[in-house]
C-alpha cells in the first residue's frame, strides 16, 4: 500500500482534486492530506465517472420541441 499526498476540494476532505509527489506548502495548496492508494476518494479521483457528451444538435432539437414559441420565432 502506497501513501499519497493529496489536496482536497475543501476542509471536509470528501473529494480529492490534486495528487503530489510530496507534501506541499500549505499556504499555496490548502486542504492537504495523506491517503492510501486504495482510499475510495483516491480511487474516485483516478477513475472518474464517464462524461456523457450530448450532441449539441440533438440538444437544440429537444429544446425547440419543448419550446415551440422559440421555434416559431426562428422560422
């Protein structure tokens, strides 16, 4: 098991936003901590959920269907 130096999003230490090779200056990088490489927060950091990309054209079509008044203006 490896120990990792991390920076959390805030002082609640729920989400890791950075990983360092060693401890950093706390004034420059606040909310630092140390976690194991099997810590669930670290696992979520290195394996984020996939980003679902919506086709912009499909998004526009759905918007125009939901807002016929806007669609009428554009005709």
